[in-house]
């Protein structure tokens, strides 16, 4: 029976779905939630749940001790899922908020691997990094989030090379639009009133409050679990709505194709016309 540790398993997210799918495959699942989050949605179905803040070394070390008491000194699969988003134009970015996001999205996985790698090496296990098509596509208003995921992808690539002689596999999951509550955090965000992008305030509001066409998180989780349990999993696994299109464009199109694709999607022509009027 394989043991699986998953970060970021709050109710309604990808982590919860992954925990349920691993459990359905007969794995011993260890899920984590933030100290102030409920764990009833996990404990009620028999999934062991622990408190974790991936931004704190002491919290990760305490988790390792608790995990070793629960399953011993071997961990088969570590899923780095904990993540948050931040929606804003690049030039209007609040650097402190971006630093917080990077501490979760990038340094969190780095901390987890740094502290749990002995358990993974003994088990000849697998690290699963939950990435995003945002790390590939220059989606408007997502420069900082996209950067955090692009960094995670490349860190995972290098980790894969470094861990291969130690018998540990590493998978980057390139997630498309998945039906979760991750966007709720930014749904009330607005552009600064003096922003150069103020002419797009209405469009920005619609963007942060959008309900995108998504893949059901359970369908997504089933695919991720299946791939991670393979003896020879792919280095990158693309899954979820829009992921196939992004894969195709990234492989076969020219690098600036997204400039043309995203211009009308985000009404950049309107912004350009507003700038021309402003300069007259």
C-alpha cells in the first residue's frame, strides 16, 4: 500500500479531490490543511489530516515528525499542491503580496522536498508538483502567478534530473482550468484608480469574477493519480480544460503567438485607444 502526502487540502480544492482519489486507489493518504481550516471534510471519510503552513520551516519539520510517527521513514508520493493566486497587472503589483504567493507556490514545495527527501529516497518515491498552464501562457493580469508557476516547472525539471540517480521520480502537472475555489480569493480585487489600465476597470472586474469553463476536479484528480502511480510517469502531464490547446501552441506555434491571441480577449485595443486619447 503506497503512502501519499498532499499539501493544501482545504475543502473544495484540488488537494481534497486528490486525497479522495488516492484513497479510492487504496493508498494511505496523509492530507494537510492550514491551522485555521476545517478538516471535517477529510476526517469524516477516514483520511488522516495534519496542520501545515508551507511557508514556515518549523511547521514542515513538525509535519515530518508526525508523518514518521504515522507511517515510518518511507514516503512513496509527495504532492506539492498548496497554492494561492494573485491577480493584478505587472506594473501595479503589490510586491509584498507577490512575495507571500511565491513563498507558498514555489518556496513551499522547495521546503517540503528539502525536509522530506530522505523519506522519498528510502521509498524510491515520487514528487508531484501541481503546476499550471499559467506558467506557459502569458495570461493578462497573471504575471506574478504565472511567474510562480513557471519557476515551479523549471525547479521541478531540474529536481527531476538531480533526483533520478537517487531513484526518485518527479512529475510536473500542467493544469488547465479546473473547477475549484482558488479564484475566490481575488474576486473583489480592483485596479488602482490611478493605474494606466483604469480604462479596463470594467473588464478587470469581469475577469476576477469570471466563472471559467472548467474540468471537474474529480476527473482531473483521477488523471493525476493515475499518472503518478505509474512505474515510469511522464515528466510533464497536461490535464484539464485548455491544457491540450496550450500544449499544441507551445510546441508548434511561434513564441509570440499569445500576443495576438490575448489582445482581443483582454480588450487591449480599447486600452491603446484610451492611451491615444489621453496623449492628445
